[in-house]
């Protein structure tokens, strides 16, 4: 299961890297030839996304290293740290786009070329497809950094859409509206900043072991009561490390059981939870006496 998730995440990251590289070149060339800074801004963001995707790939590889003497819980916390770096690239890209957009708004320039709309249409469609593919992989692998990478694609689709609208306005209304795509690029920079927060928040929660897994806790409690000997569950805590979850569970059993019987029940409970919820890597069971 671990190797399968890593393989899925690695493949998704490679799709991001090569997809962003190709689109960055297309956007940059089209933006220069078509007099559209919104497209050039898009190219800048995609270039940053290439570097970000490479870092995400490194983070996925490192976070899936097995536990060792110095890291008994594995290396999973590297993944949200990598997510912070990916968010940093988004913020830098948004800042560059905003500053340059403001400069271009104040500087007279020619109208964008009509053919830029065709290129933008293709880019929007491609980026939305990339977003859906990578997001699907992130949900399957429970990867925070892969989710951040998916939102890079969605941000790119949104900036391209803003550019499409801005260029359309400029071409329809003509002289005096040359900077419509610059305003579109400025708007897109704020969209990118907002998405940066949406990516950053859950990664921060993961680092801080925030209580964010109520659905999984409910499922754990439900499964636990199906194990022979378990009368009820008390405390249950879940924390995430990389693509994997660690569970601390207080389970209640008959008070008259021997230590060996309680131990066997706890072992069966642990194995059942790991079998039923494959993304659980470790379970610590504390046995409590059951009181009706």
C-alpha cells in the first residue's frame, strides 16, 4: 500500500512538472508575440510551478522513507513542510504579477493580438484537466503536498481565465482598454494569494497535530466495536504524518480479563483497523475496564 501510494504520487508530480514546463513555454512565447502581459504573468507563475512541483516530488520521496532510529514515526512531517515551500512560490509569483501589472497599467501599450484567446482557451482546458487529475491522486494518497500542487493548476486556470476575460474586453472595446488584461492579471494575483491560504491552512494543522479527522475517528470507533471483546471506545486521537495516519485509541473491555487476554484483544483491534483503513500506519491501543 505504501509503495503504491508513493508510485501514484510520484507519477502525478511528474505530470505536473512536464505539463507546467510545456505550458510555461507556450504562454511566454504567446504573451510576447501577442502583446499580452496577462499571458506573460501566467508564464511566470507556471515557471514557478515547475520548481514547486520538483520540490513536491522531493518531499513525497523523502516523506515516504521508512522509520529509522532517529525518526521512529517516519519522515512524513516533511510533506507539510514542503507544502509551505510550495505556498511560498505561489506568494512570490502572485507578488511579481501584481507589481508588474500595476506598472503596465500605468504604461501605454498596444492591444493584445486576437490569437492569444485561442491559446488561452487551450491552456484553461489543459490546466483544469491537470487540476482534476492531481487532486484525484491527492485524495487517493492522502497527500497534502500533492493537493497543494493540484491547486497550483487550479490557480493557473483561474489566472488564464482572468487573462481571457481581460483580453476579450480589450479587443471588443478597442482603444482606451489596452490595459484590461493587466487589470485581469492583477485580479488573478489576489486569487492566487487566496488559494495560497487555502493550501497553507490544512498543512499548518497537520504540523500542529490539529484535530481535523472527525470522519476517520467515527469510522475507527465503528470498526473497533466489531472486534470481539471490545465493549466500547473512549478517547480516540488521530494525527497525520505525510500520507499516513497514527491512531491513539482507548478501548474498553470486561474488567475481569487477564492481562494476556486484554493484550490479545488489543492486538486484534490494531490489526483490524490497519486492515480496514489502509492509510493507518500505526495504532496504539490502551485497554480500559468497561463499566456498563
